[in-house]
DNA sequence: ACTAGTATGTGAAAATTATAACATACTGAA
DNA sequence: TTCAGTATGTTATAATTTTCACATACTAGT
């Protein structure tokens, strides 16, 4: 049963989408079976780690055979929630909000953007990628009338905490935060930060530290 | 001396930008000194971890006093390379490329976007955020004539590997990859992946797994 | 059916990472 | 100048994460 109450570590969870991607590619290539060793060579990790990771959720393989690609992909999809849809709204239709609204990959992975909110009058009533742009004043009403699972925060830095708090109070289940700050909210809400600049700085560090060697 | 040859773990490195942010905010607030305990409360980590992390790079604090905020910020900046500039080019002026070209935070953190490349004729010769848009045919020439430290890859999925390879061959030092794939290159180049969809899927997982409890 | 080969699931070991504990050294008030 | 308080740097311990190793069980060719 996949409903074991042993806690899955975040390290494992963060690797799951990577398995998802590789298995998807294998499926596309028509590969029907794969061993942990073969997959480990493709992914550049140890076979042992793959077996350990998968076993957190169940025994999906078979001794002497390996893993059925389609089956394993289905299982990983289920674990990641791709067997159902998430309703998502975007708050802030700036450059980043616009980019996210047009990113087709989200839909493929189970996330439907059902609304966009901003305050600029000239945007209200328009559509982006077939998604209606509404005024922030309509936010509360919209969230009350629609199941909104996730709010994407792509608003200016200064406005982020207040809007995050507002979404938390409205009962949205998760926030995907693009502002370079760590949100701390007094609500029962999951937060995933993107922190693009942080990632770029890490790249800068890697480059510099290699130079020094 | 900061040139110790003991290896700094990636776990520590990934926390550095976070320290950078908090120290920057403290500076803005006029705070001149802070102890690891105070900082730990703000950041939601243990004071011990902060002291351990900082000590990888040197003893920046003073017993009985704590850390001088300005000094510590300067040191972290130096470690992260903000004491010099990185030259960056964007490959692919789609929605994401456009958003990144307009993101002002990068400049603040030491990254200058010095060129944008695409293949769409109507874009070539225009400027975005005062950055010239050039044709991909001009890429090799440009990289040879300018120091390019980092290439941002915001091109369609299928084109990513070939362009990454091209930048690797041209001697670019780092790639910041926005395509949902892991790049593996036979060159001496640092790669930092963003993998937005992966991050969103992790958020989805967190939401689901909380529901089940 | 038999058997050599293969590959999982898992318990144990190793490595890494985080936390705790504390000796040392500075601060700042009297 | 003294001394109680504070907070670092660092060593030791704990926790977590990764890797190893192997018994078990299936595959597939003869």
C-alpha cells in the first residue's frame, strides 16, 4: 500500500520529477523495460539510489527483469499527483507572469491555469493564452467560487507578503513564490520558492570556485 | 585565508544567497550587528548551522559581539562573486527570455546581460531593456569578441542540447538552463538547471501528501 | 525442467550533513 | 579594572542520506 506513514524525505521528493522526465522520454523512445543500472547510467546517479527512492513508495520492479517503463511512469505520475489536476491562478501579469501563463509544460504535468489577476486597468478583461485576466478586487470572490489549489506569486517584491497572506487566508493550498524572499505564513499552506537570482548566484560561485583551482 | 582547499559542500553553497538576502535586508534596516542566534530566529535555521556555514569561509565574527552586518555582507558578497561582474547572454527571446531580460534583480547581484540572441527576423536589431537583440548567426563572433561568462538557455526544448553544445564549444563558463532536461556536455562548463515544472510538481506533491495525513 | 544469468528489495555500512556542547575570548556596565 | 554576561569557533555527537552487499526471485535459453 502506498499509504505508508513513514515520512518521505524532501531529498527523495525533489528527485521524483527527474524520474518522471526520464521515464517519459523512455516511453517516447519506445523502451518498454529498464533496470535500475541502465537508468542510473542515463541519469548519472547510482542504481542503489534509484532502487531506494522507488522503494519508499512501493516495489514497482521485478527481480531478474527490472522495471516496466509504462508501469513505473504511471506510478511516479500517481505519486506526483498527475493522476488528477491542480487548479492554479497567477497573481501579477508582469514579464514573469506573462511567461508563466504561456508555458505549455504546466498543463502537460497536471496544472491548469484558471485565472490571472493584476491591477493594471488596461490588462483587465483581456486574455493571455486563453486565460481571463481579472482585477485583484475580484480575487476573493473568484477563490470562493472556484477551487484554487495553487497561487503563483509573480508580483513586485514589496507587494508579495501582503498578497501571500491574502491567499493564505483565502485557503489556497500552495504558493509558488517568485519573489526573492522567504515567505512565512500563519496558515496551513505549502510554499515552494523559486528564487531565480539565488540559482544564478550559485552558478556564479561554481564558475569562480573552479577558476581558483 | 579564504583559499582553503577543503571542499565546500553544495548544501552550504546553496544557502549562501539566502544569507546574502537576509544580510542585505538587515543593512537596509540599519542593523549594524547580529548574533548567529538572532539571525537563526529570523531565518528559521539553527544558530549552529549559521556558524558552521560561515566558518567554511573564515571567522567573520567576534566572541561576545556577534557579526558586523556590513562586514559579513561584504564577505558573503565576495564569496558569491558580487565583488566582480559576470557577463551574461540570453539565448532565446521567447516569453521566458523576455522576462529574464527585464528582471532588474540580476544586475543588482552582479550579472550584466550584454546580449540577446534569437532567430526571429522581426526581433533582430530591436532592443529589450536596452540590450541589443542579435541573430544566432552572430553568436560565435560575439562570444569571440566579448567575454561571455554565462549563457542563459531559454530556447525551445528540442533546440536546447545543440545550442548548449555550441556555447560549450565557444568556451562559455556556465549555462543557466531553463529547459526541462538535464544537460550533459563534454566541456569544462558549469551548469545550473532551473526546472520550473519540477519545482511546481514538488509543490503539488507537498499539497497532496498533507491532504492524506 | 534445469540452470546460468540478472536485477530487485532490503538491511547494514559508510559518508555526509546538521545539531549540540563547550572552551575561549570579547563586551560593557559598574 | 573587574566580572558577569554573551557569543564565537570548533570539536563531538546525532541524524540523515547515500552507497554497498547480498539473499531472494524471476528470466530466458537449452
